[in-house]
């Protein structure tokens, strides 16, 4: 398979992300002897400055880490909680898409310090230097930056967000973007640590700017949870992912269902069909149980049990598409990246403000954009995901790592894309393990995504959703899927909603990095 980009091979680690300047920051830290987490924090901070539509200091983060020497794997859950006043009664007309009442307590900065405490080598002040420089002295806007501004203004033309961030909405490609308030906030975090965000001026401004909707207790009480990741065996590979309240369980369930089929010998249409049907099963189970495990019991063991997988496999017909689940909140913008260091440690890192530019509201005089993740809650009293003060909403964010039978690192990967994430990750993993593609081939192979049915289409009436596929797939495959009853919609050749990054550790110890041409990022090694 010919690819548009080459695999990047290195022996001493590297990084892959959707923004080249952020990758450069990570490589610089690795060359200075920083750990994988040091480099990832530098990358995370820079990408908040240069790609604010997708992630920011006012958003969340989820990590899966692999520590090579001990062969241990951890999940960092940096999701924020609903504020003290966030009850169902506070939203009589439903959740607003924008404004501070659509946001939860930010978790990203807390996650920086939680991960750094375990795996950091260089001081935090060094790790934030490049982000501070780009905020203070500017960075050149790329086409994605300009396009995101135009897209958001089309949806929210009255927003004051860009003015509050110090961003000129008429910015053109190559123009310098300076964000002085954000620079000040980053300097405060650099000097004052975690407390500067959760107890200092930034917290005060969040309380003041939200008229007390958030209070000091809401903000100070936030913690990043460090947990054992979910894990399953796929073929002879152990795959790790995020536990609830994220929907990482869906990827695990999809893989367990797909494992029952000989994907390598199947036709392309049958392989896509199995993937779509496994996705439907996973989302149906998700809707039934997902919520904050600190508030309700979330029985992932039952979902991933042999009995449940047997049941779903028996219900898959290779000749016809099954009825879809009820619609879910699709979300939109997120950032995914990965970093590995010369010791073989690696992190699979995803961070987000949920929808594009999150709440479209900036914490006053901080340059920090607040997420709108609270809209991921439910107002249905019967839902396990019903909103409550101090509760974390069900999350789309998830990322994966995979290890070989001896516990050594094999794969790291992920993508933005809300509910597309678990579908894309399924394709990435099976492309490498079953189809024996390299990481760049796995990323560039034509992708599919199964989404809610739009409007009053026949797909909505039938409950089967819409299967969107990049039109590089042969017409015969499209026709075969339609014959099975799928409502198929063709995407542009590279129109899939992913922005994947992936790394494989080859048996000889060399790192192989791939990066998605569907975005403007790249992979680099040292």
C-alpha cells in the first residue's frame, strides 16, 4: 500500500501530534534528557496555545502510560467535576451549548502535575517555556487555525471569546498570534505550580467571572484520578484503555467481538460490516451503564464478559445490518498525541474542550478557554449519567496502548473525533494486528465512521444510522455494504473525522511513528 507520508523510524524516542510546533517542543525536551512525561507536558502546553479550538488549559485530559522498566501501565483520568450548583433543576430548558454554565472544573493542569510527580525529570518551569514564548511573542497561524476561527464564527457569530483571548478574527495564514493574558497565566503556573491554577488568581477569576456559579471549593477539590487501565486480550496482545467515566470500554468490547472473526481472510465489506456491528453493540451497552463510577456502579466486567460477548456475536448477521442504538451526543474537537523516550516509556495522551472552542467563554483576564463538557451529562432521571454536583460526565475521550505477551510495549495510538474515536481506534489496531500494515499504512487506509442519522432520513426511520466511508474504498465494497442494509454515505477521499497518531515498537527495539495526513501535524524521532 502506497502512503503519502513515510514512517518515521528512531531509536531514542519521538512524538506525533496534530501540530508541528508542538511536536518540536516535545523533541527539544527529549533531547535535553527529559522524560516521556516531561516532553508530553511541553507538547500539551504548546498545543493549547497554537491549537486552542481543540484543547486548552480550561479543558480535560486522559492518559494511558507505559513504564518500560517495570512493565506497568497506568490510566490518568483528568476529567472535571460539575460545580456545586449544577443540578437538573438548574437547567429547565436543557444544557446551553455556550457560556460558563456549560463547563466543568478544568482537569488538564492538574493532570500535568499528577503525571509529572510520578515520571517527571525536568522542572515544570522548563517544560512550559516554549508555550509561554509562543503566547507572549506569537506564533504564525496555520490554515487549520484560521479555518477553526471561521467555522466557530459561523456557529457563534456573537461570541466575545476571541476578543477575550486577544485573537484578531481577521488573522491570515502566517500572521503572528499573540496571547498576552494566556502568557501571564502560564507564567503563574510555571512559578506557583498547581495551586496557581486551582487556588490562586486564575481560580479567583473563574469564580468572579461566573458570578459564583463555580466557587473556590469546586475548583480546589478537583483531583486527577490515577487508576489501573481497562485491559483485554486481543489475539495474543493486551490492549489498555481508559476506564469509566470514559467510554474506553467500547473499544474493548469492539475488539472482543471482532476477535471472534477471521478479519484477515474476510472481504473488505465483511470486515467493515463486523466493525460497524461491534460498534453498535458497544454503544448500546455504553448507554445502559456509563456514568461516574464514584456515584454509581459501572459494571465493565459484565460488559466485557464472555457471556455478553457471546450474546452480541450470536446476534450479528453477516447478511444484514442490525438496528442502531439511540442517538448520542457526538461532540467534536479534541487533541491527541503520543510521546516515547529513549528508555522505552510512552504515553498515549488525549485532551479536549469538547466542542469546537468549548464553551466559547474565557475566564476573564486569563486567556484560558473553558470547556463545555457539562453538556455531556443527561437530564433524564433514569440515566446513569444524570447531572449532579461534583459528578463527572460520561466522556468520549479515550486512548490506547498495547503490549506483547512478555509485557513489552507494542503499540500506542489514538485520535480526536468524539464518538468516532473508538471506531477509528478499532480500525487502527486491526489494521496493524490482523492486516499486518505498518503504522502509517494503518492510519492512511480508507476509514469508516458510523454516526447518528441526520434529519428525517430513511436511516433514522430504520434506526440503522449512517455509515460514512471515504470514497477511496472501491465502489463494489460500497454496493456490498448497501446490500447488507447499511445506509452508506460517501466521504471525500480524506474526509474521515479522525486525526490519528500511532507508534509501534518493532521487535528489534526501533520506534516506528505514523501521523495522519487528514490533519496538519507530523511525527518526529530522535
